[in-house]
C-alpha cells in the first residue's frame, strides 16, 4: 500500500527542467561566483531562476531580465529577499511579454555567453547573460476559497429559546 502511494505521489513533484540539462549543469557554480566573473565561465551550463523584471522582443528573439533568487529542490524560485543580483536570459524564440511579464517566477537552463553592461538607475550594472536552452514559467498563485462547511443536521442541538414577558412595575 505504501509503495503504491509513494509511486503515485512522486509523479506530481518533478523538476521542470529536463533531466539531461540538470545532469549537464554545473552545480558547483553559484550565481555570485559567475556574477563576479562571467567570462571565466563562458560556455558553462547553469540552472538559475528568479522573478521576471521585464521582457523585450528583439528581431532575433526575446530577452528576459530576471532578478535571481535561489531555487528550491524542485527548481522553483524562492523569495526575492535572498537575491544575489540580476541576469539576462536570451531566447531565440518570440516570447509574449504579456505572458512573461514582471513579477512571474521563471526557471532557466542556459549557457553562460558573457556579460552586458547597462544602466540601472544611475549606475552601470554588469549582467551575466545566458543563452536559453529551456525555460519554465511557473503558474501564478490563485486565490481559492474552500466551499462553505455544512454540518450534518444532527450536529446542531436545538435549544428552545424561551422569552418571557415580565410585567414592568409602574412607578
């Protein structure tokens, strides 16, 4: 019985990135290590994730700006309070910016292709750049409310309410 439950339960909890890419990815490279010197790791395959800051369509594909966050064991980006920086994910495909919009969670398997310096406010910021091999856009959480709870009729104990009319004293 436990074996069947284990097999049935394991199907819904899988990593969204293909097994081959996960096996080929450099697990020893932290985001901070690559961020400090992206050119030293050019060609390395990594799996990063985070919160989308924005997406821009270009003639040769789509560029997604991502606020990096650590990934859970299932590859889902964690809380943005633990971010170590930003990166750019370049995809050769058209990705609709309304779908890949600001605030959505994204996991990316990609090859490090270098860095790009861009303005971030009033500073120059050096973004590590990934060439996308696989993307996974996480579903947005939805608010759902459980149906109202209805207790069986025998649950309620009916207590009669007795209202007495008490004559008032007149002064």
